[in-house]
């Protein structure tokens, strides 16, 4: 049953290659969010593992429904009675040399209710930072958008680089999205200029809440991530955020406010050009 006011949370981490330590930290931060009243918690991309190389993920990939990372997420959701958007974990791909960057969503009983595989892969050169990324060498892209019914409204799932492609959010919106959950790991250089602008834009364009959970700190692979996990309302206002390091941020969400905003400012209904 969907109620008027719900408390939602975004987690901020600075994950390492130590899976056990990362899982302990993820649980600590989820527990902190629950203590603050959250019933929906979103973990960041790669919350369980950030190795020296992207290909290191292949060593911990799992099959759907079987593996310690999935067991951890299921048990975490059940233990605290929360809906959990489980960041990303590496699952088996059709190509045996790659993984799927999968976001697993669990209900408060610990049951898997949705899976989204990252569609847009981060293949870029950041010349000014002397950084090169080519996720497609390790990750096999997904091809289906995912919206799931929950006590917190209809959750649309996207991951990190997806944030730059408004058309995926329009497809989510056409499937009823009310809350966009975006596990992420933005680089420091791109995040500084683009992160908040993109998160707020996706909220404004779609008149949706956005829960953006991020990585924020220095990692052993030499990467620095931007952080700034945040929650944004349908008007584009940043309700709460935590900038760097580790932490959780929680705030109330009001679906009646969302409905009234869409009713009184009906830009969604005014669209002339729509996605196929």
C-alpha cells in the first residue's frame, strides 16, 4: 500500500577492493538510514567492489539468484525491513569474458523484485585528467528499462552514465516512473561540473523524485569519484545531500505533492514529440 509520506535514503561510499569491508560499511550505512526512519535505501554503483582494473569484477561475478553479494542484499533488506536498491553487482553475461552491471531491487521481505542491467557504458577519454575509461571492454550492456511498483511509488532504475541520456528517463516515465533511483560512481572531474545539474534536470524534466547514490572519495585504482549523494524533489529542489567520504542522507517523500505538481504544471502531458 502506497502512503502519502515515506522516508527515503541515499548512501555515499568510497568502496575499495576489499569486498568484506565494503559489505560491512554498506550495512552500517543502511542501518544508519533506517535509524533515521528510511524505508527505501539506495546503494551506490560498485558498492561491493572497486578493484584496480575493471576486469577484476569478473572474479566475483555471480549468476542471478546465487552468490554472496545477492545473499547479502537480500538479507540486508529482510533484516531491516526495507526496500533496497542494491547499487550494482557483477552478474554473468552472455560473453564469458564480461559481466553485466546489474542493479538488484529487493523488497522488505528480502525477495528480488526487479533487476536492471546498465544500458549506457562509460567509454570516454578525459584528456585534462589523463584518464581513460572503456566499460564496454568488461561490461556487456543491457537493453531493457525497468520500472517496479513499490510502497514508495513506481521506481525507475538507471545507473550512472545513463544519467546523461534523457531518453531513457522518458521511457521510464512512459512506464509510470515516479521516483528515479540512480546508483552512480561519477568521476571527480565530470561530477564537479555535471552531476548536480544532471540529477536536478532529470527530476525537473520528469516531475519525479530522484534518489542519486554515489561513490565519493579516492580509490585504489587511482580513480577519484565526486560523491554528493542527494535526493531531489519533482521541482528540482535538492532536499538533502552528503558530499564526500561515507554517509547516508534521508528525507521525506510525498507522493501527493508529486501528483499535485504534475497536475498543476502538466509539462508531461504537453509533450508533442514522444519516444517510440
